[in-house]
């Protein structure tokens, strides 16, 4: 304990540590966790958390279910898992014929919670969505429709997505959130021109082509590194659509993504010409670009400039800096920035602490990382979130501390931050390293039955590769066929790995099926 106290007083003078710490494991209520893919352009300059903007609302939402809802969710999940051939129609029929499912009174929280947990399993999600929509006493919300649209777009089921969008349009369920999700998925599928045509068609859908919708399009294109295309559209639209500060922040961030910092700096001057002043959001984008170049002279110069211009760095800014410094494996430089942050009067937030915990753990200072996680955050009134738990579990797994990782997982289950699929990845990897297949089976039961989570492409890939290395080809192949049946397309290296092992095991049927998949260009 004394060593931890010395660490805190030496590097964290803004933290008051009493001589005896009694940690109370309370419930931390966190509505959303951070999406690492969120654009820096939407950070609020007055808050240390992400600004909840329409453009970046794709954050993992925590749902708190009642005991009855948890039981209903498990019954629905089991009914779906028992379907042999999981086509959309077969799953709907199974739900319709299940006595327990037919007796349920569905609510929005239960439906949204299950939809989120289906992951990449779009067939089960769509079947459940359609069955739930037919149930008496329940009606989908715009948010629920948006979740389904987003999943179908993510899984490249565009025809299904557009059918659902048309139902939303005729039913009056479309919002700007829907527009944002559609644009994002079109751009993610490299259908840039379709995203632009969709914007041109907004008025037919009942939306105005105004500053907000224009910013949605520009931001979508910039995040996909199509900054020059976004600029061409901006030049055309700015004559009849007003711009705002956020429009320019989008471009600053876009230019920084493609490492064209001079254009980003030029955009700040253009911004001033329109009467808008660069904010902490603007400068943090540029600072991150310098960090990506490891140009820390420019980083420190810009930090000083921000203070001089009355736009002091916030916790998000400092988080960017320490994360980048950590790549050079110099923890002392990180802690110097922590002290600079303290001197400026800027208070750490959850994301900052999460980053610092990760840095310290990866530097081998696991005790210091645990001290912040277990004591410092609560003492400073900062709540742990989903990422806090995930990081701590991952660090323990990296150091082969199975029991400590399981302890944090169990503590997490008792809090309001329920595990998600990504929570289990480090534990699954640890199972393979330690050759503990019994623990692996227990964790998989925890994932699918207790927490109603569906495996996604990454989870299937991790499990199949791990099982192949462990010599359990039959189990690996059963998972492989399961993902094929769910139309979750395996990566080509997964196909080749399992085919090579199937050949060695004389699994001729498996070999032929995998060959047909590869030759049919389905992977």
C-alpha cells in the first residue's frame, strides 16, 4: 500500500490520498461507453465527454433490465439458439410457436437490449425485430428502427435496409439519426455516390437540406477519408446553405485524418474569415495529427498556443497527448504531461483515467494501474465505465492473472456496466494460452446464455483459430459452419487454416464445402 501512496503523491499531486483507503464497490451508472471511432470533431469544448451529436450517436448503450425482462430475454435467446437452420422465416416461426414467447409482454428496453446484443447476426436480429413488431401491445420506436437499419447496413444487406427505410418513411419513423446511419453505412460500403444521391433526395423523404444535414454528409465523407470529394460538395452547397463552426471542424478533422496538416491550418484561417473562432475541438484535431507524426515539438508548441489564445486544453486533449507519448514507451514523459494537466487546473475524466490505466499496465506497472482503477477514480468522483472494466480485465489477462481478471469480470456483473462481447476477448485468448478449454466452455455459456450476446466475425475468428491451434478441429469446424449459416462471411485466412487441418484429419465433406465457398467468392 505504501508504494501506491508514494506513486500517487509523486505523480498525481492533485489527488488527495488518505492514509488508509477503504474502497467501496458501489454501482456506477454509466449510460454510454465511448466509441473509439467517434470523430474528434464532435467533442464538446465545454465538457470532457463526447458531445452527443446526431452524427456520432453510435455508442454502446447500457440497458438495465428487470428480473422479469432478464428471464424473458433468456427465453427468447434460447428459442432462437434452438433453431437448426437459422433463416429469418424459420426463426420467426420458432418464436411464434414458442409458448413462453407468446405469453410475453414486450417493452422497448427489452427489445432494444436484445437487438444490440445480436452483434453481426443480422438474421436473428431481423427475425426478432419482425416478430416483436407483430406482437400486440408493442410498437417499435424510431430508435429501434434505427438500430435495425444500422445493423443491416453494417452487414451489407442493402436491399433489406432500403425496404426497412421505406417502411420507416411511410410510418413517419425517420429522423436525422436515421439519415446519419444510412449515410455512414453507404460510405462504409464505399458507395460514396449513393450517399450523395441520398442527400439530394432528402426533401422527398421529408427533410430539409440545411446546415445539419449538409454537415452529416460532409462528416461521413471526411471520416471515410474522402475529404477532397467533401470539399467539392461544400463549395457547391455553401452558396445556398449556411455554414457553422462545426462545418469547419469537420474539415479540420478530415484533413488531419489524411495527414494534410497544412490544409487543416488553412481551414482554421478560412473559419475565422466566416466569423468563427477555432475551439479546443479544432486545435485538438490538429494536435492529434502532430501526435500521429510523433512531432512532439509541435504538440507542446500548440498546447502553449491554445493557452495563450484563451482556449486551454481539456481532458480530451491531454488524453490524446499521453496516448501518443505512450507509443514511445516513455512513461515518465506521460507522467510529466499528467502533472502539466494538473497545473493547468484541468480535471481528469473517465476516458483520461482509462487511457492512463492502460498505459501503466502495458508498461508493467500493473499495481499502479489497479490503484487508479480501484481507488483513485472513485476518490476523485470519476465513475468507471464499460471501457474501464474492459481495460483492467485485458491487462490482467496480458499478465496471465486469470483469477484477478475473473474477479473484475464478476465485479462488473454486479455493477450497472454489464459485459459486452469485447469484454470476453482477452479471457478467451487466455483460455487458449493456458489450454483451459473447460473455462472456455464456461465463458461461452456466459456470453450466449447469461448475457444473450451473439458472436460476431471477430469472435468467431478468434475461437476458430484458437481451437485449430489447440487441435480441436471438429469444434472449430462446427463454429465455422455456424457462422456460414448465419451469413457471417469468414476471412480467407480462416478458410485456409481450417481447410488445411480438415485435409489432415480426412474431413472430406468439410474440405469440399470450404473449397466451394472460396471458389464461389463468398469469402
